[in-house]
C-alpha cells in the first residue's frame, strides 16, 4: 500500500532483481519521514538492490537528502545497493550542488 500525504506518494514494486521505490511529489520535512520509514523497512527485509525512482519527484530538500544518505549507508552495511533513477532537473541540481551525485549510483 503506498504512503500518501497531499500530493506526495511512495509506490513500491518488488521484482526478482530489484525493488523500485517510486517517489511522487515533494520530499521535505513533512514527507521525508514517510520515505525514511519505507526505505528502512525495505533495507531491513534484506532486499539486495533498491532503486529510488525520482522521475516524478518535483522537489527535495536537505531532509530528503539526509534520508537517502542514511538509507544508502544502511544498504552498504547489508551488502546491498541503493541507486537513484531519473531525477528531475530540480532534484539533480540539489544532488550536484551537495556533491551527492558522485556518491549515489545512477540506474
């Protein structure tokens, strides 16, 4: 079941090779905890690869970036992989400015 707040939505599709988390809307102080809960839940289940699809993510603040970094670190401790897919220009810019574009694999 997706998590929804206003125009924010998290969808999860599990496959054999990867689990895709599709984030729609803005990731900010209000919605970042929902994303954190969902990502950490997936990490704890032992999925080997999480793809965070940001194609429909219109905005992300530092709270959202922190969630992604924490999830990435947790995946590394589980010997898993977390990659970002198709960030919109606005989100790509914040990743670039923060230097996180070099930290997160794109996929």
